[in-house]
C-alpha cells in the first residue's frame, strides 16, 4: 500500500503550476519596461517543462494519482509538441502583442494555464481529469480571446466562443454522467473493462456516446458543430488565434484518443462511433474546403481550412486501427507545425496599427521578401498536401489507414475535397508570386521571429524529404500507449 | 560503377538550383553563369549512363536502394532502362538549351527563373529513375510546383488563369493515381516497389479500377483528348523556356507513366481497355490536327500539334507490339526536340515583334534568312518528313497499327496530311510572301546564342532522322521486357 502519491510522472505539471504562480506574483512588481523578464521567464518555464517531461518519459511506472493520470509515451510526445508549439507561438506573437498593448502578465499567465490544461488532457486517464484539463484550457482561451477588451469583434468572438464552448462542455458532462451510470466508473481503463465484460447497458452507452461525440465535435470544430470556429478565428487577436489553432489541437487529439479509443474502444461501440465520425469527417471536408474558397479574410479562410483538416484527422481516427491512430497523430502534429508557420506569417506582415488579415495583404510578397514568400509557399503546399513537403505525407498516411480499413470510397472523397482545397491555398501562392505588392512596407522581424519562422519553414521541407522518423515516433507512441 | 550516378543526376541540378537561388536576383550575371555551369554539369554526369548502359541486358540498370520511410517500407529505389535513359538525356540537353535561351530574354527575377528550371530538371530525372511507387509519385507531383511558378511569374497576360488551370488539372489527375498506388501497396502486403507491383496477381475488376485511376493521371499529363484543354492555355501563356520544357519533357511523363506503371502493373485491364485508349488517341490525332489548322496564334498551333503528336505516342503504346512501342518512345524523343525547337523559333520572333499572331508576320525570310532555314527544318520535322526525327516514330507506329487494323492505320496516317497542312501553311504565312509590316521590316537575324541553341536541336533532329539505330538498340530490350510484363492473362493466371 502506497501512502504517498508518486509525483514523478507529473513533475512537469507540478513545476509548471509552481512557475505560473511565481510569474503571476513576480509580474505584479515589474514595470512595463521590465516586462521582458516575464517573457523570458515564461520561455524558461517551457524549457524546464521540456526537460522534465523528457526525464519522466524515461521513468518507470507511468500511472499516478490512483490511475487518474498517466504519462505514457503518447502523452509525453504530445506534451513535448505542446511545449514547442507554445514556445513558437510566444516568439511569433511577441512583436504583435507588444504593439497592441497586450504584452502584459495576463497574456503569459493565461497561456501557461491553458498549457497546463492541455498537459492534463494529454495525460488524463479518468473522465474527471479529462474534464478538468479541458475546462482549464477552455477558460484560459476564452479570457485570452477577450484580452483586447476594447475591441468589439474580439469581445463578440469571446462571447460566442464561451457560450458555445459551455454548451459543448455541458454535452460532454451529460455524456460522461451517463457513462458513469452505465459502467459505475469514471476511470477510462476500468470503464473499458466493464464494457468488455458486457455488464453495461448498451442503449445507455450508445446514448452517452452520441453526447460525447457531439461534445468532441464542438471542441474540435468539426461540422456540424463548427459554427464558432470562423468567428473566433477572425475576431480574436491574431496571436490568440495562433494559440487556439495550434497546441490545443494536440490536446484535443489526446482527448479523442483517451475517450473514444481507451474508454469506448469496445468493438460494438467502435462500429457506432465510426459512422458518426464518417459523417462528421465528410461534412467537415466538404464544408471546410468549399466555404474556404469564398473567403477574402485570411484568418477566416484558415478557420475553414482548419475545419477541413479536422475532417482529415477524424478520418485517421475512424479507421479504428493502431495505424489509423498513428496516422491521425502524425497528421495533427504536422498540422500544428503548418498552422504555426502560417499564422506566424500573418503576424510577420502585421505591424502596429495594421492587421495583415486579408489575403490581398500577401500580394507581391515575393518581391518584398523572396525568403518569406518561399516559406509561405512551402506552408501552403504543405496545407494542400502536395509533395515534397510534409503535409503530403500527413494526408498520405491517413489515406493509407482509411484504405487499409476498407473505406476506399472515403479515400476517394477525401482526395477530391483536398483537390478543391488545393485551389485556395494555391490562390495565396498566386498572390505572392504573380501579383504586384499593395504594401511596400519593409519586413523587419526581430531576430527570434526570423530564426524560428525560418526553422519552421525548413522543418516543413525537411520532414517532407525525410518523413520517416516522425512517422515512426507516432507509430511507437500509439503502439506503446494503447496496449 | 564507382558512384551512384542516378542520384547525382537527380540531385546535382537541384543543388545547383538552390545555389542559384541563394545567389539571388541582385547578382543576375552570377546566377546565369552558375545556372549554365549547373546545367552542363547535369548533362555531363548523365553521359556515363549512355556509355555504360548495357544494351543487351533486360531489367533495370544502375540500381540504387536505400530505406526511406522505414515504418512503411518505402524505399529510395532507383534504376533505369533504355526508355528512361533516352528521356533523361533528352531532359538534360533541354535544360542546357533552356538556360541558354533564357540568357537575355529573362530580365526580371533571373535567379528564380534559372533555379526553377534546374530543379525541374532534377525532379523530372527523378520521375524517370524512380522504381518505388511513392518516390515516383512524389517526383511526379513535385514537378508541378516549379512549372506553376514559371508560368505564373514570367508568363503572358493571362498567365494566372493558365497556371492555376495547369496545376489543378494535373493535381486532379494524379490524386486518383495516389489512391490506386496506396491500394496496390496494401494488396502487395506493404511494398511500394514497382517491381513487386509487376508480380502482383490482380483480378480483372481491380485491374480496371487501377487502370482508370492511372489513365486519368497520365491522360491529363500526355495530354489526351478530351482532357487536353489545359495545354494550349499553359503553352500560350508560358514564357518560351516554360513552353519548351513543358512540351519537350513534362508531357513525356504521361507516356512514361503508361509504360512504366499502367502496362506492366495492370496488363489485362490495359488490353481490355486498349480499344478505348486507341479511340481517344485517334480522336487526338485527327480532330486536334484539324483544330490546329484553324489557329491564328502560333504557340497555340504548336500546342495543338503537340496534342496531336502525343496521340501517336498513346496509340503506339496501346497497339501492344514491339514496333509500336519503340515507335511511341522514339516519337516522344523526337517530339521533345521538334516541339522544343518550334517553341524556341516562335520565341525568337516573339522577342523581336512581341506578337504570336500569324497575321502579324509575313516575309520574315527576307530579313532573317538563317532563321528561316532552321525554322523550315523543324517545320518539316513536325510534319514528319523522312530524314527528320519526326518521321521515324510516326512511321513505326503507323506500320504497327497497320498490322492490327487497316482503319486505325489509315486514321493515324491522316496526320501526315494534316500535320503537313497546319505546319507548312503556318510556315508559309509567317516566313514567305512580301514583308507584311514595319515590325517585320526591322527584324534582325538570329544571334550566335540563338543560332547555337537552334543548331544543336537541328543536328539532333537530323541525326535522329538519318540514323536512329543507336536509339533503337538502347530500346529493344526494354521494350521487350515491358511487353513480356504486359502479356495478357499473366496476372490473372498468377492468382489461380
């Protein structure tokens, strides 16, 4: 009998929580000129978390808190991804938030709290932990969207995000309570065991499943639960949009995996949720890709593109095999990398008093800066899934899994919609390369932005030429975590 | 063999392209020189392929193998046969010529222009070398990007429409073939190697689906009627260099795909649907030949003529005889020289007069006699005059189709009439007659640089027309091997 909970698997979370409190307090004593210290400390915290997660990844027993928390390979890999994504987001946003008076302690503290939520989600092995993480993440994000409180669009977006998010949380809770009723347990592994034992009421389970899937759909932004995505993406300050669109997707993937695969992975339930996901995936691909064509606001366009990418992610999950889950994981990691780069480019072109959020702002970028145009070219091709950049392999591995699962028609549908998708990504390339610039302002990013954005672009190409290691990592993560 | 020749042939131009890109547009002179050196080096490293190629051996040579994506058993597997060899050499020669041809014409963003062509060259070599399905696909798709940029940045007034149409058409075609490749990968038990695909037993209905997926991809690329409509747009709007590479090499990716993938992997479906493909080919030959006749824009005329000539290639392939197939491959090579040369000729005039309309010319021979003589040779080759390269392939294909069916041969043979009609009529209106207008009056004959480029092509056209035997020698074994793999029933029997 163990009286002291072993904290080793959760060192990173504990450390982060302590550091958030330190930063929160310290920031009170800093003047505006000294705010750089908060920024540096936040990055240092991320570095510390990185090391701690790396360390606990090699430690023995992954479960702690009586099995409510698990730090398996999948959780650790996703957490490492989350740290990198959040760090990149901070580097990209720095100049932007400085110019808009958001370079304050709240921004960093909320970011770190959101990150804590994501980490808890990634490691949750219990419906309560899962919900705790999700709400910590969501509440922090609602506040971040509303951070510019004088902006009418931002407050409207925050309101919408909050109301719909709360609705989704309600649905999830309702589903969870039914699961508890049916299985008598909130712990995912025990729940799965009860379901496998045939002791649970099937009707109730399927009923719960519907609510859970609807809640997940909201959080992921999959059609028909996607209404909030475009408004929030457009309304939120770009730095926050970047935050919403990147790291939380990794956590959302973990959420889907934990609840659908670990918890509700019994064969007859898989059959049920497979069809729900097929409908959501196809609808997301269709509506996301087709509607994106009509957009002139880049952030809105990317919102619809996100919807379609979530459709692809669901395709990987619904294949119902380890290969499929691995492909979905690979997809989401690649997606986050591309999304970071793309919003990084928007932040690069924005400056004090100017939001580069219309697609026309990218006109003639090749003449203003061939290097950044090249990076954006790589990003757009990657989003469209054209080889030799990494987005292609992400789509490929998902198609692979889908065909392997016997859904050839689904692969054909996905391919046709990504063809439609290629059109609007190509339009950005066209604007950058073929048109004359509207805006001649020099592009002068700070050193951090310059290096990180360049590394981001090169990573897109490099992972495209050698996708093997990253794919293998995802394969192992899934195989070792879902035994 | 001391070094991996094929890898060098693929990656050297790409590396040179990156270097040119790094030099940047501000140092245009340096960019040009590096590009030329890179293109020539690319050609030189490819020459040992010709000398060391074993003409008696069947199967793939210069094979390279390295794991690439280990989890999915995807390998970096390269190898060539005679067909790839010819196309690689054609590609390397064309790249040098295109770099020289763009030397003075391109004044804006020189380094990007040169880099695009060098990378394109390396990527297309990759397509011709790849023996792994995924590797093939990656190279095949990647070629779209530089060409898209070339058309869109340096093209004519309607370039954006043309570039986007080009990209989406080709992407649409190839995405379905990706699904087919993944399907084959799964059936083959987790291998993307084309060699494994060749030995894969497949029932007829599966073969037909795979064949159709491939057909869409390659038919768009060839292009075959009725999916050819992107080609005239792309050609008309592309800068001269873009048109040359598009016609000379990129269209060959389609024909190459049929021979490397469709026929050996799904032989029974290929046989079963051969009639369909032959019908499309004949429509291209006859109908598009007639369409070419009424064009008033020279580039458009040559573009339609390309579609018509590529109809011969698909016809030759789907006749399923050694003669027809060799004819098809020789036609691909010849068309590479001839159409490239014709686009260069139009480019030469366009740079001086800034018009591609036939009506704006007349009497050019009075001012540019040397040019007129060279242009004459290429026009003759385009109409298939014996003694030029254009004759060899067409003759073989017509001969082969005569053995199958008289009417196929008769329809195919009509190209000798139409081809001569549209090419020579255009030639007559542009070159002969009285000097039409002041622009023509001011024309100066071609420079040494243009002379060199066209001269090399003229030698190639004549050499191939007068003595095609060395090319045939290289092809014999490869064609026999493809035909052996494409024997009907081979795959159906394997499954039993």
